[in-house]
């Protein structure tokens, strides 16, 4: 189980009646479990002209402290708009019509009913919509099966996009299936070429679900699986609560990150299970500073987490040449089970052999590792701090870090380069390479402020 606690936002409400909309006719119905779909929209600009909505609700300490259950009063069933749900018919138009109708009604629910399989093509569900919109998936929703079936006119970079929305919830008891296996087999994927290398050629694969320029979002309860690329992506969002989510793909599926967060603030992830072939969730912070860009990441807490059979445990990675900072990061109460690179900071991240050593770097400071215990894969040292030659990692705190080999002999040589911090308790294995105090020469920090 992966549980990441950061900052969360939440909206709840209470209503007494619920209605079912059938082609515009409203009738009372008993409360079924609700769902949601989407509306037609123009293509998304790469850099929107105006910022996302800024209003945010208060932030509770725990998600759903007094969850009243389903509170939506208006149900828009996609089958009432022509969706067939037989797994082969194209139900895209029906989903768009249901979205369009629900978008105009406050506290509406788009229902994707259970016991049906709906196939829809790449779609942008665009706002703004009335507040309180719920997209409830109780059945199965999936894209066309593989690149050969993907419509030529559709974007190959994304499948379901939720754009410019405020106060919206994606939930349900159903499955969002990515049909990713044929995408993973493309020869341009890392594991497909000779000796595990990739081959040249077009390699766009769609991210499964993308929230873009939106605020006050809740994603809960669903099973999201087998994405061609990233499973869930938040880009330019403010106020995100993720709870009781299951994300899964096979171990060797390439670049299938579980939850990918960028340019987004106020995020909480709770009681969720992430198992995939790429990086999982914000246990990997990076890649930051790519192409000499500025990166600003701060105030992240990862706690009460189990990491099993992973290539990396808690990881911070930055490209050389960037600016900005990673600060105020806390990893707490984490159990490792046969993990390589249990604790790693890598400021020399590079995807080719041509990367040059550069002077500028993203500053890494104020990082805490507390109560991190378990076992590691002895192929690599369990602790690895590779910090920039000129911009040292500072204020690293190690407390109750105890890592033992899963099998074989103890690797007792953690790696440190230009890393400064303290051991509040004896670390296992000992980390004598972590330097006390601060570096003698401190680089001008103005370029690293965010």
C-alpha cells in the first residue's frame, strides 16, 4: 500500500432528493450509485491564456472526516444518451452529450453504469461547469485497443482530459482500463530493442487521465489499470484529493507512472495502492531542472508507506544546469521490502551518455528521513547521496534509518558526494560519509529561491 500525505482539499454537501435526467426530462428516482462523462471541447492550448480558478476550500487534516456518502441530486446516465456499453461500439458521442447536459446543472452526476463496458476515443471534457459535478464510473471505461485501432485524427499523447474545471469529482466502483499492452510493445519502448535499448521512431503513447488547469478536485475509489503511459496526471492544478485509488500495471510496463504531478499545489494522496512499471507516485521527486529550467518543489510529506520490490524507494532526482530548489521534504514511517536504492538523491540525472557536468543545479535542502526500515537489494547501496559539485545538498536529517540486506552480505558503504546533514540516531548501515555542518563555500542562493 502506498499512502502519501501532503495537503488536501475537500468539498462535501448534503441533498435530500435525487433526479434522473433522460433527454432533458427530470423524474424522481431512488438513489443509484452515480457516475460522470464529458463534453465536446476545442483542442487544449499548450500554454493557456489565463490562469486556473483560484478559489480553494478549507483544507482538512484527514480526507472525508464526516463523509455523507453520495450527495448528487441530478443523474445523467450515459446510456440515456445512446451509449451501448458492449465493449466494441464507439460510445464517445454519448459521453460527450451526457457531459454537456450535466455540465450545465449544479451538483450533477454523470453515471457510467455497472455491468457494461464502454469504449470511447480520445476526448477532452471541458469546463467551466456548474460546481459539484461528479463523474461516477461504476462500469468499465476503456480506449481503443492499441495504436493500430487509435483514430488517426486523435491525439496520441492523451486519452481522457478534464480541462478548466472547479469543484469536480471522479469516482465510482468501476474500472478505467487503459488497454496498454500493445503500446508497451512498440519498438521505441526501452525494453523492446536489442539488449533492452530502444529503437528510433515515433513513440507517443497516451497518458490515461489528465487533469489540466483545474482546481478543487477529488479522485477516489476507482481501479485505474494498464495505462499506455502515465495513469493519472495533474498539470497546472490547485487543490487535489486522491483517496482509496488503485493503480496497477505489470512490473515491466515501460514509463507507466502511477500518479504524476507537475505545476500543481495543495495535493493529498491517502489510502491508495500503486503498483506499476514506471515510477509510482511522489516517492520519486523529479525530473527537475531539465533543459536549464527552474524547478520549485517544497513542503511535501510522505508517510505511512510500504514500498515493495521497487528499483527505487524514496528518490529525489535533478538535471544539471537547472535552478530553483527542492526543500522541506519529509519521508516518515516507511517500510522497505527488497528495494534497490532505498534512499537516493541524484543531482546528476541524465538519460544519455552525452550529458556534461554543469555548474548550476537545483538546490536540495531540508530533507528529513525518519523511521525508514526494512530490507534492500544488495546490487546497489541502500543510501545514495550524489549531490552537485557546486550546489551541495544541505540540512539532511537521518533518524531511525535501519536497512538490512534482503539476502547476502551487508553492504556497508553508503555513497555520499557533497552531502551535509546530521544523524540523530545511528543509521544502519552507518553513513559516515554524510558531512556535518555546512559547506565552506556556499553558492549564491538568490538563483535558487522560488
